[in-house]
C-alpha cells in the first residue's frame, strides 16, 4: 500500500519522463534499423545462398526479389523490410532456413536464453554482492586485495576462452579423474537426449554455461558493490545508528546495505539486458539452444531476415530495460529527479 | 587550479623533459605550487614507479610490442609452413608444439600477436580520436550542440554491440582495416563523455577567459588551453581501451567474423583449437594465455597510469 502511494505521488513527475524516454527509445530503434539494414545490404546479395540451392527455382527467386523489393532502390527496400518487420508478415520477416516467420522462432529460443541468464544473474549476485560488501568492510585487507586481483583477471579474460577451459577441465578432465562414463558437468546442449524432464540432468548442463556467463558480471558487480558500500560506510546516519546501540549486524545489514544496493540495482538491470542480447558467445560454445546461438547460426547461413529479427528483438529488450532501470532507480532513491 | 591539472601541459610527458623556465611559467599561469626541482614528468615517474605491477606490465608490453614489430625476425619458423607431422605436443624443436597442419605454434602466436596488438592499439587510438573530437565540441560549445551530441552518445551506448559487430564483420569480409574502423566507430563514447565533462568545467576557468580576452580563436582555446588540461583521463581511458579492443577482436575472430585464416590472430587460432581441444590441449592454452597475459598487462599498466597521472580522478569502469 505504501509503495502504491509513493508510486501515485511519483506519477506526476514520472509520466512526462516516460513519454520523453519513449521518444528517445524510438530514436534508438530507428538507428538500429538503419544500421543493421545498411550492414546487411553491404554484404552484397541477400539471396546469394538461395541462388546456390538447386531446389529453389529461378521463378522462386524472382518471386522473392519482387516481394522483398530487391529490384527497387535501397531506400525503398528499407521500407519494404521495415513494413514486413513491424507487421511480422511478408518475405522480409520469414526465415530462409526455417521457412517460417522469424519472431515466433526468436521468442521460442529467447525463453531458453532467459533460463540461462536468470540462473547466471542469480549466481553472480550471490557471489558478487557478499564479495563486494566484505571487501568494503575490510578495505585494504588481504581479502580486499585478493578480490581486486580476481576482478582484474575477470576483466582480462575473454569469456569464450574461459568457457573452453571450463569444458576442458571441469567437463573432460574431471570426468577422467573421477573415472566416470559421462561428464559430471555436461559441455553441450540443455539436456541429454530423452532426459528432458530430469531436473538434475538439466542442472548438470547449466553449471558450466552459468559459470562462463557470470564471470564478467561477478568481476564488475563486486567492484561496483564495493565502491557503493564505501560511499555510505562513513555516513553520519550510520554513526547515529551505532550510537543508538544497534548491533553492527543491523547497522551494516539493514541501514548501510539499503543505500548501498541502490546504484547496484541499476547496473544489474542494464547488464542483465546486455546478457539477454549478448549471450552469443556462451551459447555458441555450449551449444545452448538460445537466441544468441540462433543469431550465430543465422549469420553463418546468411539467413538475413532472422539476423535482422534477432538484432531488432535484442534492441527492444535493451531499450525496455534501460527505461525500467531509470524508473526503478528514481523510485528507490527519492533524491533522484527525473529530467 | 590544482597541481594535478597543472601538469597537463606536458601530457603524460615521460619522455619530454621541460626547461625550468617553462615549468615556472606554467606554475604562474595556473597558480599551482610545484616543489623545487621536480618537473611534472618527474612527479609522474615517481608516482608510477611505486606501482610495481604497473612497472612490470610496462616492461612486458614493451617486449610484446617489440615482438610484434619484429615478428618475422623472431619467429623461429615460417608461420604458414605446413609439415606432415600433424599436431605434436610442445618439444625442444617446437616450444609450443604444432597444430593439425604441423605449423609451428610459437611462430603463429608471434605472428598472431602482431595482428591482435596492432588492432588493439589502432582501435583505441581511433576511438580516442573520435571521442575527443566529439567531447571537445560538446563540452566547449555546450547548449544544444552538447545536447544533440550527448543524445547521440546515449543512443550509441544502447546499441547491441556484439551482434552489430558480427554483422559488420561479415559485411567487411574480414578485412583487417574494416574491423579496425568498425570497432573504433562503436567504442568512442567513453572518451567523449570524459572529455566533455572536463571541458564543461574547464571552460569556465579564468585562464580561458583571459585567452578569449586576448582574442584567441575558439580553435586555439580548445587545442592550446583546454585539451592539454584534459589529457590525463584520455590517456588512461585509451590505455584501458587497448585491452578491451584486443578482447573484442579475439571474440569476433573466434566466432569467424573477424580476422580470417590463413592470417593468424589469437582469436581465430582458438576457433581451430576448439574442436580438437581434448586431443591437443596445448593449442587451446597458448593463444588464450597470450590474450589473458596481454590484457592483464594493459589493465595493470592503465591502473598505474591512472594513479600516477591523476590520483584524484574517480575510477571509471565500463
């Protein structure tokens, strides 16, 4: 109830802000549309792969060319594509390889990505927040230095290589050492054939991709949490809380943490959007049937309607999360003015 | 004006010592107090030396870039020479072993490093150039110019970077310069924000007003009075950007949309290694460790630079 009241009170300020941000978001999406269309057209003939396919007749190609507007000037083509993408119908929004509209397929794969990202974010939060808080409380201690060193490694590690090494060590080598017939942590796919409803099997498939995907976020978030905590730790209101005789557990765990978590929430929201769109590498290495792998395969097969569909879908997610992060930030911290 | 921005005139200025008169003149100009006999260069050097990891990293990076520069002379074998021995583990003849085609892995690492290190440096420099230009204009002119440019920065920051880079890599057909330009064009925003920030505050200072009163043109004020004072954060940010660029290039090349074989890069060497990882693990370890060590060195070096150039600067992490 209290939240609802604050929400309504905020609405007067919030609505114009949201409207402005929507206009801005449309600008971002327009930019993405122009860039991705130009890039795809710069690769040459979008139908090149189809022309090489002996089962597709010249009549089919001619029909596609007409329906996609490829005989028209490029600017006109752009609007053919835009119209098809927005309506979700027409040849520009049909995958060459799946022979079906792209957005239902993307939505289907997106759910698998969502599973992976949800577990990764949960794991990264569970590690990064305590790490950052403890580093801040023990600033310049051995623990703090160790955490700093680890985060430097996290920043400097290309995640695809980290994934490969995990496959090699925790996938293959561990299986050898333990003398198992199957790896303890699987290195590919979401579940073993026929084990679709086996929770344990699914979890064993999740471990390595989740570790890979959370490496960079743990490095980033723990640093962020550390500095956010350092910002509040010397505030007067904490001294007051201590002077009142509150136990240290309450002073840190309740009073300090409440304010130290605010900036982190924003970063987490933004990074989560980036993860949803950018799990390409992890999904490719671990053959995770998500949106990133779909994008990678579409690009390899020159399935341009699918490529563009995924880019647009990803951009929409990014824009929405950006907006949500801003709103939530102002909601949590009344000192922030929407402007 | 703090002593920190006072040393901006010589930039990072390790190699460039200035005459005492020069320094005195600058101290007077900026009202900063220098201890007798220590030039900005010396102050920088004293602070930088204290950061032991940064010193080690600086030496390591020098060695790596020397290796890249003289790669054909240093490589023990021809990196493209195919031997019918197949993949061999590391030995006295081939320190890092050979790949499936019998090519010497060490020579390929050295030649591949040439590509990765060059891409990292050029991309960072390009991004710094674009970012500085945009930031200068936005920060100096302010008002609607600033507003428009900063909205552009915001928008570019909310683009899905990796997918666009992959499509762009395909569009340029894996040409080295194409990738360099694309990477530079999509990563300049951090520097733009930094430069804009320092320009916004610097342009209100008295020495700028004095210069304007003496009839200096906008361009002269920007390049001679403002830019030297904003150079420290640019240098730090650009250094760190070298590491990011190396990683992004390796990701693109690994996925097959960056540098194309037969030209080796640390990224595309791992594409081949991936499928035979269990059989020939040395092919996976060497390129990956090369990337990690190089980027780690860049990051430590950048960290040391930050501490030495500008101890008061707030840390900016992307």
